[in-house]
């Protein structure tokens, strides 16, 4: 009798355990490329940034970005920083992730200049990442567009254009290099 109870318990554990494994595997879907490709940004990056304001005055300065994987590789978190005698101390943070329900990438940015907004992002190709933000500032249409082109796994070019009511207010561009591990 004791042997039969043990066999029944063992059978129950095996059937229940197998069912749980099947359920776990059903829930684990392959990560979409749009999400997986975000890991390309993980690392420490530095580059010369050329910033131009609406008066066509330009400044070149060294800028840095440190990106780490978050949420078991489902997104990335980045810290941006630069110090320039003309522009001052610049600090920013970006949280980038993929929304599987909208099938869109979001990049939420906060910085010490008053920026606090969301970008909708898209991979135009496996090496071309595009970000766009649309909102209003003082009742006027504000738009920010950023293009990042990965030249190789350790280099990317970028350009950012901001406009207010269709008039360009500032641009930034440059090339970042990833620091060796």
C-alpha cells in the first residue's frame, strides 16, 4: 500500500512538472530583432560632438555615454555626460525598451537642461536607428529627430535636429567610439 502511494505521488510530480515545463516554454517567445538590437549600444562610448544653435554658433566638445543592459537584456539604460566651458555641465539619462503591444521602441530621456520626454524609435535597418519626439513648447510644435548609424560594433555616427514651428533651433552631430572592454 505504501509503495502504491509513493508511485502515485511520483506520477503526480512527473506529470505536474512536465506540464509546468511545457507552459514555461510556451511563454518564452523569441525576442524580436527590434528589441535584441538595442544591446548593440551596451558599453562606454566617447566622441566629439559638434553643437550648433539657432544663431549658427557652433561648439565642439567631448561627450560620453555609458549604456548597460537592463531587465535581463530586454532594454538598455544610458547615462550621457559632457563638460564644456561654453555650454556648461551636461547630464542626461535614457531608458530604451521595446513595447510588444504597440510593437514600438520607446526612449525616455531626462536631462539637466529641462528635457523630459519620450521618443518613438525605429530600426530603419540593422545598423540605422532613428528616434523622433513630437510635442509643443510654448504653444509651438516642437520636433526632435535623431539618426544613429552603426559603422561597426565599435563606432557610430549620429545627427540630431531640433525644430520649433518648423524652424531649426539646434543641431548636433559627431562620431562615437566604444572603449575597449
